[in-house]
C-alpha cells in the first residue's frame, strides 16, 4: 500500500510540474527534481523491505543526476571569432576558423556592394579606382590575393605602385584594435596575446598571408598592450 502511495505522490508532483511550467522550465525542473524524487522513492521502497527494487531506483537516480550534471558542465562550442579591418573605402572581415575574407565597399561607384558578389574584373576596376587610397588598396590586395591568386598577372597590375608597403600612419584607436583582433572591449591582456598569436599563425607573410593585415594585427596588439608595459 505504501509503495502505491509513493508512486502516486511522485506522479502527482511530475504532473503539477508539467501543468505549471513552460517547455524550457519544465525541462529544467525535470533535470533538477527528477533524480531527487526518484532517489527518495527508492529509499522509501528500501524502507518497506523491498531492497532490490529500491536499490535499483536509487542507482538509477544517481546515474540520472550524474548524466545531467556532466551534460550541464560540458563546454558549449563557441562561435567562430571574426576580425574587422576598416579603411576609408572598405570594411573587411576575417573568419578566424576558416580564414575566409569578406568585405563591403564603403565608397565609390561600387558603394554598398559586397566583394564576394563582384567578379575579378570588377574588383580590379575597384582597385584602380581607389587610386591614392593606400590603405584601401592594400586591403583589397589581400582580398584579391586570397580569392584570385593570379590577379596581378591577369590585370598587369603588379607594377610596384602602392604594393607591399607599410600601413598608413593614422593612429589606431583601442576600439579599432579590439575589432581587428576579434575581441570584446575590455579583453584581458592574455586574451589579446592569444588572439594576436592565433591570427599571425594564419596571416603572417612568411606563411603566405597578407603583409598589410599582419601589420594591422601587430599594431592592434601594441595599442591594446600599451598600458601593460
């Protein structure tokens, strides 16, 4: 008789939880209360002399609790970081996980267009249009090198004009530096060094990366770590 009452109480509690909870809170309640109720019921069954069944219920409750606890502690995958570099005419994003570059034209005849939707001829025309905008040309070179490795030969553009130099002298702000490294504002110095190291492993010129982007990444690290020297 007692075991029937226990089963009835447990069932009633679960039914009340179901009726009063939203799907999300219901799932949370079951994860928290389920093992406890099952364990209590197991001890009660042991108390009335049914050690085998009660022990089985207690063991099941412990296993349920352990599985739920481990699942909650399992780290969730984080979204891939993204770095952003902005010049007068272009805004470029780098996906840290895939290394893919994507950009948006901010000025000129192609204003508002994404680079991924432009063909090689259109991109080379944009490159020539940028004229004396050194930083924008350097950034576009990095994109063209990643997408069309032989664009220089095809366009006969590699004449030494505006290629391979250092970035412009405009001082980078801390806000820009965080975006370049793909970090949240206020990130710790250790996170800055880690992001810098990860990006340089992908973008260092000696590894086939972009000298312009590598220079911006180095500058971003220096800006953010200037207060830690």
